[in-house]
């Protein structure tokens, strides 16, 4: 009887506080990282199931992107009086990069509510569905980059300062993880978050230099740095277009990212354990 009492309990019901929340959140992230192969498999399965029975399969993603870029390039190139040789490479790369970022943020609002059955069936790391969303959208990004490669080859665009992508691409991945966590937790608690985020993304699409070049703004261009999407978009887009990234753009991108990381970390530590109950 004394031996049974000496054993540690199977389930500790005492609520976590202080550093206990931080350690539990860190353990969740480690568990999710160990399940990365599963997240890759689930992300690829999402794409296969979406185009199940289709003849072209995921190539529909590439085809639809090519048609949209071709149509928008002609129309907006005429409206903005832009040279198509310079505008089409800019537009194609901008649309593809925005497609990744916009889809990630839109998917974030329902990342946990769509995994309700998985959470209720077994104990899984909260970070697993987040990684699944990133993998799925990275695979879509790779499909769409085929269009960019073709456009660059046609107009003889040579990327420069490729070494900077060694810093900007990992920054994108970390930011994607944090923004999905942040919006996903809020979306699990408040179901209005998903439509609100979708509406905001439509607004940011037009106010961010995606279909128009930043050079079109001659006065007050520095205010673009307040847009959290512009610096992150520019640190990837500019080197691929053969342009130099200004240091102030890097500073703005890092500043927005640090704020995002801190906010996501604070909410993740406090709200992580409540997600299965909310969904």
C-alpha cells in the first residue's frame, strides 16, 4: 500500500503556472518537430484529396496562376503604363509570393477547428496542424513557382544577391508558423476571426505593392514600411528580380517579425491547453 502511494500520479490535474506554461509550450513544439514527417505526409495528402479524380491534378494550380498572371499583366500594365518586360516578372513573382502568404493567413483562422476530430481522437501536439498548413502551402508555392521561372526565362531576368534568401526564406517560415499559431488560437476561441481576417487580407492585397510597384508612390513612400506585408515581401522579391534590398526594409521586416514572435509566444503559452476545449 505504501508503494502505491509513493508512485507519482498518472495524470496531474494541478493547473500550470509561470514557467510551467513555458516548459509545456516548449515540449509541445519539440513534439511537433518530431512529427514533421507526419505533417509532410498530411500536407501532401491534403493536395491529393483536393484534386482527387482530376486529370491534371495539382497542375491546375500552376495553370490557374499562369492564366491569372497573363490576364492581370496585360490589363494592369496598360492601366499603369508599365513596360511589360519589366512589369510581368514583377507581377508574376508578387502574385505567387502573395498567394503563399495570403493562403497561409486565411487558413490560419480554421487550422484548429478543421482538426477537431483529430484533437478529440488522440493527444497530439498543437503545433502539428500548424506545420501541416505550412507544408501544404509550400508545396503549392513550388507548383506556382514554375510560372515565375518561365516568365523570368522569357524576359531574361537574372536574380542577384541570392545569398540573402538564406535569411529571408527561414524568416518567412518562422513568421508563417507564428502567424498561424496566433490567428489559429484566436479563431478557435472566437469564430468571427476567420471572416474578419479574410476581409482584411483583401484590403491588404490592394494597399500592398503586389500588383503595383512601390516606385509609383513619389511622396511618403517610407510609410509603406508600416505595412507588415511589404517589407517581408520585398526581402524575397527584390533579390529574385535582381534588385538590392535597402537596409531599412530589412529592419522593418525584422521589427514586424519580432513583434509577431513575442505576441504568438505569449498567447501560445497561455492558451495552448485550452484549444481542445474550444473546438
